[in-house]
């Protein structure tokens, strides 16, 4: 559980916080195996025996004062008595993790009874769009075969991502739904036609095929599943036209009944929730927008109507056009189904409406606009190979002088309890954020105890069962699993900043950027992209003004046109990266405008991606890392500014640019021809690249560019600091020097 605060020293009161211009909050990565310093939790059992405060319900920790008969809560200061059983346990402190560490992870007893192994069986269903092309289906097949066979990439071990004991189902959708039974000599598919005018199928899927005939044990039927995948073919235009109807001009009117298919599939799986599985994951592969049956989307809203109606496309295309998929996500949660959407298309698909089905059911949203260099197989393998928690509950508690303000992330709030978030499915990368605010204007009193933060994360995981069994009748798999419920608790204590300069010196730029990105995304969704850009620009102006005022450089009331504003934060190293980060974020496609050529689906994809990234990864996505090498085996300099001047002055022949979703190796035109290109597989540069790829939640696209011979635009578009226009020819953006001058002028106006 990694926790990063925007400031490691908290402000004393609301006036100090406002005067600083800084956001105050934390980012939390609850299922990370380490904390932000690389330490692991202290594991143990008896999580249900952990003493709790009668007043605030906080947990006992090493920050609490423990006396002979009781303890004082570190959060609210209440004294709580200890019962005799707890006193007996605490007579053996070496057996009680909560007495030794403020970061613990404890077993919880299983709820109820029954066959835990059956409840724990991992269930995966691939829902494949047949209203597509041959190229689309070949890519999907390769991704699913990577999961089955373990050939996700050359850099990783060839082990199956779907472990023995898993159940796998294959379903297709177009103008009809196809259910596959692969447990016989040959695969059998049963089709159900989707009605165009009704919200549901005329027959339930369970009446077409029993669910346990549909879900096949992976290790027993791997070859049959692979054979069934090979039979997938696109529905013909004649089939779709006959089913969906055809206009007078012969144009196809529909054929992708995604909404009805997902609703029927979720209902189908729900019948075995809690008996066959604890969590079912559905992988929905789409080649375009739903255009048939319930849940169909009107893609005509993207295009010519804005010119005629004078609508703001950057505002109009961000909200969903229907609540169908948001409502369906709520149904999926109740059914124990998590949906991951893989949109493999370059046409407008209205991800603004579809995203809710994935992110609110605990899944992820992926977008691949180019099938030729898609990383879908690698992404599938990575997602299925890494551990995940499910049925999670996250609660953050604070000491009495401050409280939670706003919460950000892919979760849904508890309908009954305040500041409790439910997370359907959570991997080790998923990150959430919180704003803080003071309970009252007096803030922290100087003589009180330091502020304390406690995070409680209750979650379930699937682990191999200790009872493997010996009877073939009792086990159809070579491996069995059971559900383990655990409670992870982290308690942190922070110090005060005695003045505003100490507050500035304690800033974490990456955590600050994370909070800002969440705020900007929220503002964009409510008010439009332009408002989001203005919010970000004005924030930097205010921060710069407050910093200059606090250091006595340019003070309010004495400023004039000749005042020299310190926009580089020269007296505060912790803030010096902020202007570049904000400049880069303003240029990022996340905040790109419609007329600048930013596709609305790509913007929605970035919103979903950025709002789940941990701070270090998010900074790379906003301001890429540019490193130089003298040879493939020797690094020259670990970081350069994103400018052509940096390339020229370094004199290095090789550069590695890490933009999180892209890795680019660039050889300058003057690079010695004796330097091998591309770099050899056994060199330092390749080792670095492979390590970066393995540490990512998604697979970055790797590109090699030889300057002077190859098209270098993919690399040069990241050299943003000297650009006055973007790649589309619009002149609304400025270079970094001009940007600083604009901020300086804004500070002068603000302080007048």
C-alpha cells in the first residue's frame, strides 16, 4: 500500500493552505505489494480480533498509546479498554503484528460456509464482435491464444496466463449472440437472434445452453478452445443487412448488438455467482460502436452538427448520451461480473458512454486505433498474469482536526457510510486520490499531537487450495483454489510546516500532479476541456504569485509592469519542475481541443488511464523522460529537457524517450554508422527497455528511429519545449519560454 502526500509537512491552518496555492491530499495504491519506500507489510492472522476505537472505529496501531488495561486512539484521542482475551494475546507481542508495525496485512475468517474451492474458481469469458473484419478477429485470436498458451511476448516466460483450474467461455455478438460449447468432440455454437425493438432476448441464455456447458476448464479443453477461436469469422454484410434492415440507398443500418449481448451475458453468469465463482471477468472486444438493439449509440453526434449548431464539441462529446451502460455496470456489480472493454477501432465509438460498463464494474478500458502495431496480445497477457484483489472496501480515516474533501478514482461510494469506497476489482497499479480540508478555521493547534492518517483496505484474493484432493471424481482440474479475505492497514503520522517556506520545501511534485490531473478531468467533464485548461493555467499563476509573495520577491500591492517575477521557483527546488509539468499537461491530448484534431474517444481513454495511474507513471505520461547514451552499453545522461537544443548540446548519438505508453529509441543523423542499429538484445539499452516494459501496467509501444533515414515525427512530436504550434498546424499553443512569460504576466495582473 503506497501512500504519497502532496506535502510531507501539513499546513498549520486554512489560511496557510490558501496562501500557499498548493493542493493538499494523498494518492493511495492500496494493493501495491510495497509502500512508497519499498517496505512490505507485516503479515499475520486474526484480523477480526484487532481492537477498534468505540468512537471513530479506527484500528489500534503502533501510534496509539497502550497502557495496562487499554489504549488511546491516535485518531480521535478516545481511551478504549482491552478485554481479557486481547490482554492475553498482547502478553505475547511477537505474535501481534499491530504492536510491531504500522503497516500490517491480516487474515480474516471466511464468511459463511460451503465449498470454498468451487466459490473460488476463476472465470473468464471472451465476448468477441463478429461485426468486424478479418484483421480484427486475427488480432483478437492472437490475444486470447497468448492468454491460453503463454506466448504474450518474447521478453516474458511462455507460461499460460489462464492458470489450471480456470473456467473459460466464448461468446460472440453481432445481430445475434453465439454461445460456444467446447466440451464435446467438436465445438458447438448455438445462436440467438437479437431483437431490434426490444430491450432483451426472447429467451434466456441459460435455457439455450447450461452455464457449466458454456464454461470449460482451461487445462482440459485448451485445444478445443483454441480450435473454436480459429472458427471465428466476420458476419457477412448480407447477414447483417437482412437482420438489421437496409436504407433506400443500400447502406447498412445496424448489426452490432453489444448492449443486449452484455446484458444477457451478465444475467447468464449471475446464476452461478457465489457457487461456481467469486468473480467473473468478461473481456469485450469491440470493432466499432453498438448500432443495433438496446444500448445502441448515435455516432452522428460526432461531426457536422457542431458547425451548424455552434455547439462546443469539447463539452458535448464528454458526457454519455445514454445511461444504459452505467445502469448495466450496477447490474454487473451485483452479479459479480467485471467487464474489460478492448476497443480496436479508429472510428468514433462513443467511449464516453461505454466507459462506465468497464470502470464502474472494476474493469479497464483499452483503445487501439491501429491494428498493425497493436499491443493487445501483450496487454491481455500482462493483465491476466498479475495478481488482483476483488470485493474490496477502502476506508480512509483522519485525526480530528482535518477531514476528507473529495475522493477520486474508479470506485463507487458506499450508500450508507461516509468515506467508504467499494472497489470491484483492483490490481497492484490501481491508484486513488483524496483531497483534505480542515474541520475549522483554526486548523492544527501547535500544541496538539501531529496529524494522523489511517487507511483500511479489506479485500479478497484467490489462492491455491491446500487440499488438492486425490480423487479424479472430486477434481476436474489439476489445481484448486479458495478465497482468502484479508485486511490491510496503514497508519501514518505527519509533521507540521511551521511556515510557508517549509510547506513549499516538502512538496511532492508527482503526487501534486496526480491531484491536479484528477481535478482537471473532473472540471473537463463538468464544464468542458477549455474550462479545464483555464483552471490549470490559473492554478500555476496563483501558485507562482503566492510563492513570489511569500519569498518577498514580488509582493501584492507593489507590483508593476517592470517587476521581475521568479517563474522558475529558483529558491524552492521542490517546485522547480511544476512549470514544465503544467506546460506539458496543457499540451497533452487529454486537454487537446476538438479543432486541434484530438479524437474524443482518445481523450476519454486518456481520462480513464490517467485517473488510475500511480504518480510516477502519470508524470511519465505527462512529461516523458529523455535519456542519452554514448553507446548502446553506456548511458551518457539520465535526463534531458524535451527540446531540440538538448539533443544538440548533449552530443550523444542515441536517445531513449519514455512516454509511458511509448518507448522510442532515436539515433541522431550524426550517429556513427559503426554503432549497431537497432541496439543488440544483450546491451544495456535493451535491458533497460525490457525492464521498463515489465514494470508497466500496459505494454508500451517500442519504436526505433534512425534520424536522417526514417520518419522522425513520432519522436520529434515529444520535443515540446521549443514548439510554437502542434503537429496539426494550429497555433494555439506556445513554446516553453513564451509560456513562462505568459505566466509571469499573469502573476503581475494577479498581484496588482
